[in-house]
C-alpha cells in the first residue's frame, strides 16, 4: 500500500549552486525526471498525472534553469553529478531515471555508471548516437542562441526560462552535440546493463528538414548490440511536443521499465 505524504519542495545545495526540487515523497517506486536543455520541471506534469500518485515523482530544474540558481559550471558532467546530489538529498537509493532530449543523454550516462542504483532508464527523444555536429556549425549555433535569448527572458519571472547567458546556452548545446557522436555515445549505450527503453517521435520540428529522422535511424544498431535496450514506442508528435502530446506513451514506458527492473538481474551486454 502506498502511503501518501505532503510533497516536498525546496532547494538542494550542490557545489556553487542550489537546485529547485519537488518530491511527491510517497512510498511508491522513485522516478527522477531529467529535463531538456533549456526546459523546466513543470513540463513533466502530464506524465506525472498519467502515472498517478502511486509513484514517487522527483523533478528538478537543472542548474541555471527554471528556479535553480546560477553556477560557474554548466558542463555535462555537472548535470550527471547533480542527479546523485538530488537523490542523496532526498534519501533515494535506487530510481527509474527518465530523460527527455538533453536529459536523455544525462540519463543514459548516469544509468551506465550506476547500474546498482538504477531500476531502469527511459530515454525520450534523446541519447541517439549520430554525428550531427561539426565545428563549422558553432558560429551559427551561437548566433541562434543569442537571438532567442531575449524572448526567453519574458518567461523568467514565471520560472520558465534559463538564467544562463546566450553563450552559456550555446556552449551547453555544442557540448552535447559532441557527446552525441557515435564514437562517444555508442560505448556508453553498449555498457548499459539495466532495462532501457526509447520513446521516439516521428514528426519533424520546424526547420529540421528531416534531421531528426536521420538521427533516429541509428537506433536499430543500438538495440541490436545491447539486449537491455529496446524501442518501446514511436509516436506521432515531434521532438518539442512529445511531453505534451504523447505523455501516455511515456508513462506506459515508465511502467514497463519499472516492472522489468524488479524482475531480477538484467542481462550483460555482449562485448562490442
């Protein structure tokens, strides 16, 4: 029987910053949700509502996003360490880790490094190995982030915009482009020994010109190499709308992964 308690909301200090965290604090299976690059925790609300109160939902804003404080370090590695900090602060030893977009990369890396602490991983429209970034793209990416930074500030009073500068957002986006390269991400995915499931979109975002579908096309090779990883659903929405439009498929995949994670020891992937 799940015991209901009042949700906990507060700030978790870590390094030079503090993270805005919400924990429903029930006795259900803990699930920690990792946001997209510039996203905030409230964007998971439909998934949480669909799963219901029998789960322990832990959401937080990554450093410099939403209501979390600024930091001097926004590197990818800090976001992996911050998962540890949030779980430790909330007294959670083992959880399902669910990530969307940028958060899916964090989830994959965290699960690969912490199999004993991971019930399973759900990777939503992210952590797909593909060499989409090259250095010639960097100036254009910096211009784009500087251009969209000003409109984003209109959302800051509502806790919906990053506190990072345009250059810091660009640095983070460029870094994950490098991390996504097959030679870097492939071995991480191959080393996952817990149940991991992808939820992928089928629609294209405005201006992507088929790029997302080319990235998704590499996933069958991932699942062929590692028996712990499967594609659970391919849904009709696009990359940006998937949490809003296909939250039911994401929630169902969380249920699937949690059930598999409690069945016994996962398979060991073959050597590459």
